[in-house]
């Protein structure tokens, strides 16, 4: 008929090993202190992988990449980006689908959905932290890799297989070069493109860990 108390934790409790010395003055009579316990869960130690359905190849035509961030249209039309797109890297035609993040979020989301499902974009380049977080949510539904130009490690700490992060000082042109180098090995398939990005290999001067963080060489 008495009330008793015990600590409830998020850890797996081993058999109770209470001793008089392990109790504190604040513990009620009869309280037991658990001994060393194993972690409640393991996250990311074995790398981050995709184990979903096989993705189809992108339909024939130009390879499209969504460019998402502030002033996306101006960045897409800048001289460095135009020069790069006209250079015919890997003998493939690449097009950008610019979506400005500095507008109503509903409009931005609608344009992102259009670029991913109607334009069949093979990847997203997110140009800042806020853009990257929204792009990451859509990547989970569309199964396309996101290259985020952001220093926010929260993007890559949640075991999402489709997010890859580069330092915020990285230019969108450098991110596109890395995607082109990866596609030269993967072909026009977003799943295989993700696998190449996660391989750890150097791609046009950048490389990623399996969790999407940049690999420092």
C-alpha cells in the first residue's frame, strides 16, 4: 500500500545493482540506482544509406537542376553560370530551374514541386540554410539529392540519405560542377547520383562523407 519511486530514463537498464554507497540523500528508502547501461540507440555509426525502391532514370532531354535560394534567377543568369552551362561539360545539356526563396514560401514550394515532378530535376542546389531545410523536406518525398551551401550541421545530423552539405562560402557553380562530375559516373538517375556523391570520392574538387558532411582532404 506504499508509494515507491524509480528513475525512468531513455536507456536500457541492466539488472539492478544498487548499493548503499550509490544512493544519495535525496533518494527515498528502497530506491535503486541502475548500474552502467548501454546507449538507448545508435545513430549514423554505420553510415547513411538509401534502402528504398529503385529510382527510374530521368526522361530523355536536358538534365535539370533546381537552383533554390535568394535571387536564384540572377544567379542562374550570371556570367560565371552561363559560361559554365555553355561549356558542354561531359557532352550533356544541363539546365537550371531557378526558384527564389526570397518570396512567399507557398509560391516557392509550388515552384519547387513543379521543378521536381514536372521538370524531372535530377538534383537541388540550395544556396543558404533556410533554403536547404525546405529542400531537404522535399528531397525526402521526391528522392533527389540536395547539395546545400550551408554551415548548419543540423542538416546532416538526422540520417537523411539525400542531403549533402558544402561550406556556405562555396559557389553555386562549384556545386553544379560536383553534380556534373557525379552524373558522369552515375548516369541520369537520382538514386545512383546519390550513391556517387556518398562514395567519398573526389568530385570536381569536393567530396562528402556518407552522412553528407564535406570530407576534408
